[in-house]
C-alpha cells in the first residue's frame, strides 16, 4: 500500500483540519530549533502581489489630474508614466532605506470618497495614496497618515460666481443660509468649513448647508465648479490655489475642463483665501487604512530623505522650494526665512 496521505480524497473540512495541524506542527518545530528564523512579510499584504522577502515592498497610488503634485509625465520627463512631487519623493526613499517603492495610477475616488474611505484602500488594492493633506475631521476616523513631505502649504478658499465682474457674495458674508458645494474626495473636506475663520470678520462661518454636486463627470473639481456656475450652490469650498493650478497652458496634459476653468476672474472668483483651519499637517506622502502600520515603515525614511540634496532638487524641479522643509542644501537666505 502507498505510505502517504492523499488529501485530495478528504472532505473540505478534513482537509482544512489537516492543513491547520501541519501548520501547528511546523510552528512547534521552528520554536524548538533555534536556527530557524520566521521570515514573514515586511509590509501589509496586498492580494495578488508577491510580498517583500528581504525588505518592505510598498505600492503607493496617485491620480494624474493635479499639476505638480500628481500628473502624467510626458517625454522627456518620462514615457507617459505617473509623475509629480509625490512620485519623486516616494522613489527617492529607496536611496535612504532598504525598501522597494512602486507608484501606480488610481482614481482619487478609490482613495477617499464622500467622507468615507475609498474602495481601493478599503479593499487593499494598494498600500496607500499619495499627496493627501492631513485634515481634521472624517479622514482620521478611517485613515492614518505618514509624516508630511511639504509644510502646511495648502490653504483653502471660497469661490463664488461673478455678475458684471462683481461677486454675488462678498467676503464679509458668514454664509448663513447659503449652500456651499464640496469637491467630493478632495481636501478641504466638507466637515472642515465649520472650523475655518472668515478673514474679514474674524469669526467662523456658520449656518450654511453643504451640498453635493449636481453635475457628474470624471473630475470632482469640474463637478463642483459647474454646480456653482449653474446656480445650484452659492459658494464652493476648495483649495485656494486650485483655480490657478487648473489653468491650461502649453505642455499641460489636462484631464479637466480647460474652458470651464478659464472663466477664473470673469465668471467666478475667490472671496476668501488663506484659510488654514482645515488641516492638521501639510501634504503627506501616504494616506493608508487606519491600523495598516504603513506610516511606521515610511516615517523613518521620510525623516532621512528630507535631509538630502535629492529632496532639495525635487522641490526645485516641481516649484515647491518655498513649501518644502529647508535643509542644509537650500540657499542660506531661504533657509533662514
């Protein structure tokens, strides 16, 4: 007779019991042998991805519709790969730490949705998403953040429609009784407008109603602005530099509505900028599922990398040298400002 056990003839429950018993037996053997070492994964596991055997293998995601931060690289910068300051710093971590970094494209909505974790992060498609602001509010109930890679340089603002060149709402308005549209999935998040101080009155905004966009396209910023311009909202809660970043020019690969945003200064304008009450910290390298432990892997590497000349060079390349954390490689006059 054959001397081995053919588990293919066992029922499912007996097969699973057999496997569990073998794992226990193997574990006991490893515990008894001091020369055995448990070489488990070095990072949170992702279904369908071979884990790092000797060093952490980290996969981060970004979209390609945020100039300077996260965009589509074109020759000569890259052969249509993901690009941006987040990508460059992520890859730079390999020079200061023993880890492997990969950056992939993923829609922002799969990272963070309407005050809830996006399906991509929830289901573990990647380890984390890049260049998110560490805001107060809902994000902290679902997410953990790495250390920032930029200072708290992302103030918020309020956009309103213009009629004959004049804002339909002036800057002294506290928004009481008005409807404010949020850019779904983006900072500043809807729940943080209540934390912001009106720069004219020195009081917090109050009595407003946050509304969802009434227009749906592939770009959340387009949706919010179109909702404002068609009169379904009185104001738009958005980054203070978003209208500038979405101006199209030669060499810009845009997947937003250039014509819509070209109305900046003629059909819409800011009545408030420089609002900082929404953020706990600046732009981070990673936002990941709470409890993932990703920040524990990345933070020591970020701390090392921001001291390097490579960090300075990346900041200059993307025009963020005024927003980066100064190190000894920054010009002396800038480092002392």
